[in-house]
């Protein structure tokens, strides 16, 4: 059985507010459009990591080291219970692949800090494909490399809808107990 996993709010906690605050953004100082555009361009690989750090440094009046630290504050710890769930299912032969809108800097931190990263056999990432979910191209790239997954978990309804348009068995992630229940049901039907 192959399961595709979104990363943010499925595998890891996201801390947007902490990251934004480290850049000096808050409700009274909203994120400028040029920063939003740069982040979007980085997410789809339109700018390199070096360009991103350099331009973000100029736009936010921070050193590249400060940019890197603030940027990576967004990546939190594993969703409580998810590490044990993935380990349990991997021990039973389930394979996992990431399908995520993310970039090199965040993936480097995720691979270093996510306790079950070593159990995930691959990834399809927006930065490599050039589009974000729910663009059909990202699902197509996944299919070309890994086939249609038996299950796909994402926290965002629009991404679930995009996967369902391709006839994927897509489930909106609401928590680890729901994840375990859905995977157990799929495994029972598989045998």
C-alpha cells in the first residue's frame, strides 16, 4: 500500500505567526506584496535558494542568516502521535511518499528534524514540479513517478478536491486517530 502525505499540518506543525513575527510582520505591519510574490516564486522554483535568501534579505532588511532562521521558524515539531502511527504502518509494509508545496530550505529542516523522515521513500515537491497544489500537474508528476496512491492525506480541502478530480482516494486529515482509522480500514480491505 502506498500513502501520499502532505507535510504541513499532517506530518508537522506549522508556525506561520512566529516566522512572520521574526520578519517583523504582524497585523499592524502586513506582509508586503513583493515578499508574498518572492515566497510564491520560491515555492514553485522560479527563484533559487540563493536568490531567495538574497532578495528576502534586501526586502526585510535582515542578514541572510536572520532570513534563514526566521524562514525556518515556520517548521515545527511532528504532529503528536504521527511518528508512532507512520512507524507502526511502515512496519506492516505501508510505503509513504510526500506530496507537498514546499522548498529546499524547509525540506532540509524537515529531513533533519522529522523523526520519521527516514521512513518516507520519496517526495514530489512544488519547488521541483513548478506548480503548487491543487494544480493538476503536481498530481500528474506524482502519478508518473509513483503511480496513483492508495490513500492521500492533506489538511486542505482544495487539495483534496484536486486529488479527487484525478480519482484519488483522498482524505482530509483531521488528526492522528482519524489517520489510523482510515489506514486500518484500507489495510483490512486490501487483504
